[in-house]
C-alpha cells in the first residue's frame, strides 16, 4: 500500500493487489481522525481481490470521514470488485471515480461550491 498527500487536504491511499485487513486502511483511518481536514481517495487500480474485512474497513473509514464533514472517493475500482459493492447493497454508500484525477477534481469542485 502506498500513501501520498495530493494536496494539503487530500490523502491518496493506493491499495496493493491483495489488501490486508489489519494494516492497509487502518493507517488511513488514523491519518483522518475526526479532527482531520483531509478528504481521502482510495485507489483500487492494483487490487485483484477484496477480502470482506476490507469492505468493513472502508465502511468504517467512510463513516469517520462523513462524521468529520470530509469525503471518501474510491477510484479505479475494477468491474468485478464494483459488482461486490452493488451485490451487497453498498453501491450508494460510496462515491466512485474513474481515476485519481477525476476524484481529485471532484473534491476541488465540491469545495469551490462552498464559497
């Protein structure tokens, strides 16, 4: 997994081919505590499989960010994994983007509309 600050307010988390429940998203959760001013993009471009624990961690991260007034965007989600979100009824819970650029632009557009 890789983490990178795309801006002062956006953290990018790139998941590995096989996300490990104990480490991957837990670090992102710690870095986006309720007092955080960061939105989070989770990049699935390398992911081949998604353990159920990863889905649970994503739900926790989304709730934590939402409670802090921040956003979570999942990007580059392969079709087979995107279907998992739909099949378990969570497609509407998460915001999806085609790639990192589109996700980052979504944050810029939404933040600009607050002014």
